[in-house]
C-alpha cells in the first residue's frame, strides 16, 4: 500500500462518530495506524472495528489524567505521533437569557480546555514535520441564534492556532484549523431532537443557507483533514480551512 500517510501514527480524538470516525477511516485507508478516543466503550469498540488499523482508548478529553494515560500508552506502543486531529467536542443550543453556568462550563471544557490540553500534552510525542489539526466551525466566525456559547468556543479554537504556530515555530510542527459547515452527523441532527421529521427539517433549513444548496457529508470533511495531515500541505500553516459549501463566505 502506498497511501498518503503510509507508516504514520495518527490520533483522532472524538473518533467514534461523524467527522471523527470518517477521518479515522480515511487516515487508516491511507496507511496510518490510528488511535481513536471516545467517552463510551461500546461506541469506541464499534468504531475500531469499522476503521480496521486502529487502537481505541476510552478518554474524556476534559480529564487531564485520562489524557496523560492516553499519551503514555502511545509513547510505550509507538513512541511518537505524526498526525493529531483534535476533534473531540460538541455543544447544544441555548438562547441568550437562558444560558446557565453549567452549559457554559460544559461547552468550554469540551471545546476549549479539552483541545488546549490535548495538544499541549502531545508536544513531547509530536514528530518532526507533524501535523496538528483542530476542529473549528463556521459558527466561530458567524452569528447563529441560540448558539453563542458554542460559537465563542470555536472562535477560541481558531485563535489558539494563530499563537501556537509562533510558540512552536522551532519545532517543525504545522497547526491548522479545519472548519466544517453544516454536516450530516449525529451531533448535528440531534440538535433537532429525536423526531426524524424535525431532524430533516433542520437539514433542509441549513441546506437553504449554503450556496451549494446542500449540507456536507463526513467523508468530505475527512478528505480535507487528509490534505492537512499529509505532505501535500507541507507549506500550509496557521490557516482556517472552511469546508462548508461557501457558507462562511456570504
């Protein structure tokens, strides 16, 4: 096999569903051995079975002790990381006036604290010319009703990258933000609740806001992640790559 990531060691956090799972599969298909993290063991085991060349580790990225155990396992088994896709995170819709401290803490713990320490604790393992990819969102650069806390957390992720490429400029490590638009994932459709008609209504509404007239698919985001992970992007550093059908450009 002669893939774009042949022989590489990759870590995908939040890799059990949606964009994370699609990306883990793509990385493995391109020759990488992929470590996948998730918070629920049954979903993690199912994801590993689907990916193939993978190792699953049950990790909550907001728990620093669990991140330490993850990196110790990778150090002992593989010795380094070539690609880090800090993808774990999420959020829910709560309008201004109803935001609680718990909602704020949960969103920022998952999307900001978790991302920060996922990357910082990986630094001793990052190989020369390693690629670090953070999952952002079009919500980080545009307004969305009832989504302000999530949007702010993703704006913070984008801001991290601008400074980290300066902090790590002597490490030969590239860091980029991958910002999907509306993408057909369980996390997105669940925002509409369990009713399938309401879920489809949400997808139809979002598609109408996108110049291409449809929502994205996880495999399309995975293709962009592969580009950033591979040597094809060897001079790409510090960018925000929108994969959104033009959503953020209007």
